[in-house]
């Protein structure tokens, strides 16, 4: 089944999620503006947003949808790491789930087209999403097995960095892709650091009680 058809069907069935995004967008970014947000991280998000616009112009529809979905997911995870009260909203959890579904459909397209390098790259990113979701939903379990979890994180980010090097080696003229991939790794790496800091702080607070 063509990936464009899959995406169209998902968008039709999830139209209410688009409405949630539209209705919740203003309040979400109001919360985002209140966060004492490091300028470095804000700069990374802005640079990624510029790249998303570039890819929307020069790439195909699927690439544009994929990039936009990842950008929105990045913003939601930043909110998870910096404003837990907002992310407790079930509507925003639904948005995050919807975005993951869209990204998964793009992944299915790569598998269907046998673009194995993209499949391997996506597999590492899905593994990272799994770690972030575990941190969001099962923080006690994550901290209990924090050594194993730490090793899993190291392996995933090592794999992501290795994939960036492979892109450079395989397509030596694709410097925009290399630059874009580095930005994504830095952005999600900073989120992972924030999430681990929050988990440690919450554990210590609970231990004191």
C-alpha cells in the first residue's frame, strides 16, 4: 500500500487531533514562553525549524510531513522535560501519539521501498522515543534500572552518531543532511539530559520524605 495513501487515511481518521493541535497550540506556546529556557537550546530548535522549512520546499510531501512531525514531537518532549504540568494534559498526549503514528507510517514507507539505511536510522530514533516514553510514563522503573537504562541510552546515541558518519561517507555532498542530523542529535540529547536530571531530583525528593 503506498505510503501516501496510509498517511491520507490516518489524517482523515485523526482530524480531531488536528483540531486539538489548533486549539491547544496557543496555550502550549504560552507555557513554552514562560519556561526559563536556555538560549542555546532555543537556538537549536530555531535552526531545526529553518531546516524543516527548507526541506518542505526542496523535498517531497512525505519528507516535509516527516520533518514537521519530528519538529512538533521535539517541542512536546521539551515541554515534558521543562513543564510536566502541561504535559499531563491528555489532549497533548494524544497529539504526541498521533505524531508518532505519522512517523511510523513514514517508516513503513522506507521498509516498503527497501531503503535499508533509512530503516536502520529510523530504528535508532524509535528506540530513543521508546526511552523518552518510558521516562514519561514509568519514571520509577527507569530509575530502578537506571544502570541498564543508561547503557541503552549510550548505545542508542552512539548508533545515531554513527549513522550521521555513515551519511557523510555514503553521500559526501549531502552536507545539509549532515548538519541537520547533528542538530537533531544535539536537541534530543539535551532533552534526555533534562529528563534524567528530573528523574534523579524526583527520586531524591521522594527519598527525603
